[in-house]
C-alpha cells in the first residue's frame, strides 16, 4: 500500500514528460514544413532539368558524300515542339475542401 501511495504522490516525471511531448510536437511540425519545402525545391529543380533537356537542339543534318563514281545521300532530322518545353509548366493545384 505504501508503494502505491508513493507512486501516486510522486509527480517528478510529469513535468519532464510534458516538456518532451511539447518538444516532440514542435519537432514533428517543423519536419513536416521542412520536408514540404524540400519537396517543392526538388520539383522545381527537376522541372529546370526537364526544361534544359527540352530546349536542346536535337536536330541533325549530315551532308551526302560524292566521289570516285559513288555518292551517298545526306540525312536530316528536325526536332518538333514538345508539350511542356517551357519553364514553369508545372503548377501546384489549389487545396481542395475534402468535406470534413
């Protein structure tokens, strides 16, 4: 019985656990915000890389060869415009109300 009363009356660990819960909550919220910003930054950088690849001139032209009674015709390829070749094509969606 004395042990039970001693456990009920002892509150030294309560303050520490309440502080740990507060610190853990702040840390988790900070991580969520930080990871969200990292996600946006990674998406922007990948969009820049995609725009850089899309803006490369992929066309080529090879002149034909001629000589010694033989000739080889040339070859040519022209790069056409692709969708999403411009920078800032990826736009975030507005938040939706999910009916809660």
